[in-house]
C-alpha cells in the first residue's frame, strides 16, 4: 500500500496499541503530522483509545492531579515536566489536553516571578527576579536606572552593551533614578567623565 512505516497496518497497530504511543508521538517518529497518522489508522480500521484506556500507569504525567500540580501549582514548564518524565513536551501537552488542563500564556509565565528591589552597597538600586520557566531558581539582576533609561526611550541594546554605552546619573547620586537624571553616554566618554572627577591621594594613587 505504501513505503512509509505507518503504511503498514501491523507496525502502526503495534505502535499505538502495543507500545501505547499517542498519534503525535508516532507522527514525530515518522516525521509527519498527527492528522496523517490518524488518517492511516482510519484506513487500516485501527480503533482509537478513550482517555481511560490511554493512561500509562508507569508515567507520572498520566496522573491528572500530579500533572496539574506540577504545571499550575509549581509553575513548571511543559519541557521541564517532560524532561523529568523522559518524554517530549508534545506528550505532556497532549495529556493536558486529554484532561482539559488549561495552559498558561507567555505573560502568565512572567507573572510567576516576584521582583525584589535591593539597595546595593555601592549606592545603586537593583531589581532581581527568578528567570521565567526555570526549575533551577536562576535569577536575573538589573540596575533600576537602566530600566528607567529604557522606559524613557533609550535603546535597550545600548543600555546592555557590556560597557560600550553607560547609563549615567547626571547629579552623580546613584540612587536618584528620576528619568531626567539619567542619560545614556558613550562608554569612553563616561569613563573619562568619572576619571576627571577622581582625586589623587598624597601618594599619587587614585581615590
């Protein structure tokens, strides 16, 4: 009937009922869509499983309560859960669909992070938050005056250019983060500006 693996009724039946793979998992193995696999199952007269029959007790992701708790209770990502269960993210997504577990939008992932504002010892104010969808509690930190500069129209690529450009406090007060007190300067210009303000100690060293 055809040269593809899924064209063979016995192979397809064994994958679906024997190995208990989903249509999407079979499709991923064959490099086609789930619709294609479904069409060929219909051609072969292979009966479909219902949700109860589809459960694989050896997989944690087949337990609705566990899956909902990991995704919504703990805020984990599909790929994170899939890695723990040794399956792909599509499989986790399919089981969530089977159980009618709603999925988050991208903005919902961001809302899971709590921002902490800290006064640093050098006078600057920084903000930290957990990186979205991270299971290792990685945190990101940024100085508040950099965010103020971006909000006031500065190019983010220049603000975070690793020193090529610098956000400068005009009145030299690092915690005064009013927009009118922040300006974006060329990195060399910024260094020269601060160097000119530094004083030498009696020994000749810079203070």
